[in-house]
C-alpha cells in the first residue's frame, strides 16, 4: 500500500514501515501523529484512488522517531566593488516519522 500525503507544504510518498523526514511537527519521540491530508492511495491490488484535492476519510498514522536539525547551509551575500559581505548560516528543523498504518 502506498500513499501521498501533504505536510509542511510538501508532498511525501509513504509506505507502512518507512521512516520519512518532514518539516518540524509538535511532539516528542514516541508520540503518535496522524496525517489527514491524503492526496493519493494505491492499494495492494493495484487500484489507485486519487483525491480532488483530498481523499475523504483517508488518514496515515505514524510515530515520531526523533526531532533533529538538518545540516548547515551557508548563506553568503555580497555586492561587488562595494565592500559589502555578509555570511550567515541556517539549520532547518525536521521530524523523523515512522509510518505505521494507512487507512482509507
């Protein structure tokens, strides 16, 4: 079984047992989460159900594995011949979620 869920402004393809990284969710490791914005479900028989835009009564359940931060991204701004240089870094927060169940 396969599903496409919308979370954090992105679409993520998930299967039961997968560990996916999504934008930061509220909760601690071990907490359960439910994704209600399901866009597509492919059942084991090969039949595909597509929402318009969402599938009603479909949900994907998961368990938070950990809360982490991504690798550092360097943001470097400059204007040539002006002596202007600015260097900043950014580390995005994300949540690792283990998918436990897909229900339609």
